[in-house]
C-alpha cells in the first residue's frame, strides 16, 4: 500500500465511524496505524474557511456564489479532497470508488487550477511484487498533441522522482 511502501500517510476523507468500520472489516483489527481521517464537518474553522475562500476566489467569475463554495467544500468529498491538494494539505488524490470517472474528474477540475502551464493527466501506479510501474496517460485529454504528450511525460517523470524512483519513459 501507499503507506507500507513509505510514500506517505494516507488521508481518508469521510465520516470517521464509517471509515473505521470499513477498515476493521478490511484489516480485521480495531486499530489502524499510519492513517489519518478527515471530515469537512469536524475540521478546524480556519482550515475550512481557507478551502472555501480558495474555491470562491477560483470560481466567482464562473458564476458561483460564496454559499455555493461553502456547499462544495462541506458537502463533496472530491471537492474537499481537491481543496486539500490545492491548499497544500495533501499530495495525491485517489477517487472514483463511488462515482464514475467523468463525474469525479469534473468535480476535481472545479477545484484544481487546470489553466496553468502544467497539463492535467492521469498517473497510475502499479505495484506487483518488488516491481513498481507508473503509467502516465492522456485519459484527461482527448487528443493531446506532441507538445502536450511531451509535457505529460516530463511532469510524470517529476512525480516519479518525488517518490524516489528513476524515471524511464517508453
């Protein structure tokens, strides 16, 4: 797992009781170490306000009202988790277990700035045995041109290096 390989501390987003019950079913233990649980309903007011203000600054020109941003930050796990990333409180986001790919992607794009010089792309990490493979794909971009593909490759290599691997592109 992400934690067991030393990549970081998983932060699970949702209701603590529900998450603990699910972890107990999966691990057969009452205690799971090295995992944080976050819930928009019980985080600090300062942290939630930071997420709401970030959302409002990003989306007010798109027609969202402040109260819409409050609802997004408090009510949607993808929006809340994406705010964590955008505000530096997380490094990666795994989503899609309860929603389809396109819905999840749209919810993330409502939060994460996709107009920067970096291109948004999918990066999958496959661990089997002692081998780890990273696959950067164009699942987010329908028909990337050569420059965009090169940018995806460069960005993926940087992410792979952050995890302590030597990237090799094929």
